[in-house]
C-alpha cells in the first residue's frame, strides 16, 4: 500500500491563501456568450443589470478579460475563519478499494453552512454592503445557499429575504431555523407575496415549487423594493470567480508536494464548485501549459450537460431573468424529486457550457442509489458524512479509481467534496430503508421542455 509520505491532510497557512480570485474567462479564446435581454434579444449592459445586481458584481459578471481580481481584505478576513480548507489524501478509501490510484479531495464542508457556498455569499454580501444597500433577496433549493447567505448578511448587518422551494421548506425545517437564527426571513415558494408567485399558484395549485420559480419571486422582490438587490448562489460568472479560491488553494497544496493530478472531478448543479475547483488547472490547459482530464458529474434525473441542448434559455421558470447560453433542459423542466437538491437546476454555468462545448471537459451522469452507495462507503472509511450533491463526485472518483485497479495505473485523482450531509438525513433514511428509487427522464419529457426554449437567434 501507499508509503504515506504525503500527509493525510495537506493544510496551508493563512499566508498561502489566495489574495486574488482567478477569472478563468480571461484565458478562454471562445468567451462564454453574453447574457441577453429577453425583451430585445441584445446583450445586457451594466446599466440594465444594475437594478437587479450590485454594481461591483455586475462589473465582475461582465469582465471576461481581467485574469486576477483582488479579494478585498474584509472578505479575506472572513475567509480566514474557515479557510484554507484541507486537501485530504483519501488513504483509507484507496485501501478499501484496493486501487493503485492516489485520491485527494478538497473538503469545503467545514463551516456552519456546511458547503462551499459561503465563499461566494460573503463576497456578494460585502459588495452589497459597500454599495450602501439595505438588504438582498435570493432563492434557495436544498437550503445550503440560503444558509450561507444568511450567515454572510448577518456578518455585514444586511437584511436577507430567502425564497425557499416549498418542498425543502417543509422537509428541511432545521435548515430554515439556521437561516432564521442568522436573522434571515424565509418564505416558502411559490408564495402569495409576489405577483409571479400568485400566478404560478393559480396555474399549478398544490405545486411544491422549483428553483426556477423561487428565483422569479426573489428577483421580483429585489427590483420592487428600493435598497434591495438580488443575489444568486451558482450559475453566474461572478460566482465561479469567487469559488476559484477552492481551485487556487488546491493547486498551492498540490504544488507544495510536487503532485500533478491526472483527473479532476466535481459535481455540477449550476457549475460553481466545479468551475472554482478546476479554474487554475483549466487555465493551464487553455494556455497549453498542462493537460488534465476534467469530469463534471450530474444526476441522471437532471442531466443538463449529458442530455441538454446548448442554447439560450431563461434561468428561471417565470421567464423574467436574463437569457443565458448554456446546456439546458429547458426552463420549464421540473426534475423528479431526487435527494441532491443542489443539483436540480435545469441549466448550467455558461462558462462551463462553453468549455464543455469546446471539448475541454467531459461530463457523466449517475443514478442516486449508486451515489448513496458511494456516500456510505466514503462515510465509513473516511469519516465524513458527505452531502448527496458531493457524493456524485465521490461516485465518479471511485469509478475512476476502480478502472485504475483493473489497468494497474497509478493515476492521481482530485475531487471536490463540497459539503456535509447532516441536513440530508431524510435521504439517508430512504437509502438505509431500501426505499430509494432512480428516476431518469424520458427523451420525450426532455424534448417537451426543450421545445419551449425562447426563440432568439442562436
Ligand atoms: C449547491 C451545492 C452544490 C451544487 O452547486 P454548484 O453551483 O454546481 O457547485 C454542490 N454541493 C453542495 C454541497 C451544494 O450545496
């Protein structure tokens, strides 16, 4: 077995933490397509975006040329409370699998919100505060983003209104209470508090909601209330930018021991953790300095990359948000109830979509029972109870390590362990009781929602 010259955990010091975020778009020859105004079909300007988003975040959203953007000191100081996060060598998992592969994971679950989302939440709250705003609105699906944002807002003394997908609101009362403890107000979506919510409720009485629908409500409230802006926890370029701290730290830790990964794996919902983890590595790949296999892992129940269409689409169900060019299942696609709530978005980051389209990365989809089998094995040997979302990456990492066992190759695999699963015990209960099912949408279902894509010049 491995000689263990590499420590179980590669910790960095505070001085090793990145002082600037890395903007992957600066190194892309084919830039991600611009956001379009759904009314005019023209690229959105900063002026048009500023009633929705904070000014500095608009600038970051539209900037596809500046490679490094300084992390303000206030944000770096907040990061220091839970970063740098450890890069762990999964010796115990390797041993369990009997693989010659070397497996590492970057663990982002070491903060109260339990996921990587705090990396962007604190940045977005900081810029809102600096602009003198009263508060922000957002949606949350599984609840991780809402929790992270409520922590960030309480730190900077901002009001925080969270529209939580109704099914999660009911199933995850404890997440809701964490948010309220941090001072956020939490409304189940769709709700009677917005025009779009009332419209959706009239059309689909009894609906348990969706992320796209909660986004519509949060945007409406932000644009109708002076002193408020909307913030989003994934998909957008600015979020990938903030999440680059994950990849930059990973690269510094690997470089410390002269380790070069062969394969980098991350789960993909809207693409923010994956975009952040791979950023510096993809940068090297784009500049022709190194090569890596990069794999996005998505649920078979919501397969945007592997079965979606690369086209302009709405980011929300209410069709009030800008149009983004991305791999999408159609904004009217409502995935079946699966337990990886954070991976249930119909679209995908336009940056990652472009890179995937250009052949710089691969994608695979996995079914949830096999994801939970991987989660269980991981929890038992590595000790961490993983989030269902993160467990998609664990599944793919195990599968790659098992291939190495067959071929005898000693590949180095790095994956993102985005969070912990303490709030997902209903899902674990289903799995433990043998009641978990796998739902895969039919081609007809996907074709039906893709047929409703907006008509814009593609
Ligand atoms: C939100 C979330 C994800 C998926 O979001 P991305 O933007 O694709 O990273 C993955 N893991 C956890 C734990 C999450 O909370």
